C-alpha cells in the first residue's frame, strides 16, 4: 500500500473501499468541503508572506479562494438554498475580518460555523 492509500483508509475506510477497491469516483463535491479547502488555501496565502515580513491584502486572498473554487473538477452540490455567490460572500467577510496579526479570536468573529466549533452545538450551524 502507498502512503496515500494508507492515509485514505485511516481517514475513511468506506471511501477507501469505494474508491480503491470498487473504482468509484465521487459524483459531486460538497460545497462545505470546497469552501474549507478554498479558505485553507487563502489563509496560507495570508500567512506565508508574514513569515517574510510582508502582508497579503484581501484582493490576493480572494484571488486564491476564487482560484481554488474554480479549479474544482466535480460539480459542486450546495445545501439549504446556498449558492456559489453566498459562499464567496461569506469568504470575503471572513477574510476581511481576519486580524492583520493573524491571531483571530474565533468567538469574536460571530460566524455560525465558528460558534458550532466553540459550543459544539449542531443547532448553531442552522440558527
């Protein structure tokens, strides 16, 4: 087994079975998964220049977010009436509110997903 196969198996044995054993590929990408990947990449663009004593502005962060989003090959599946525009708007607000020093206090950001992570209340995502 390759390292990627072991990693896939330990993360999700069912996904491993469907993908590696049965050769099935996903039919869509959940919007939340793509949003998280795009935010991760945008925040990497935020923090990398800081290691070199530079700063990355909101336009560059949104460019990275949009690039990650656009490079998804699978159709994106949204839930609860969300749209790509909604997700991009949320990303813009979150990235604009990310403090310049990189030390965010998630409780102060006021985003539902952050409230859920802190409170561990599933209902916080849907309120």
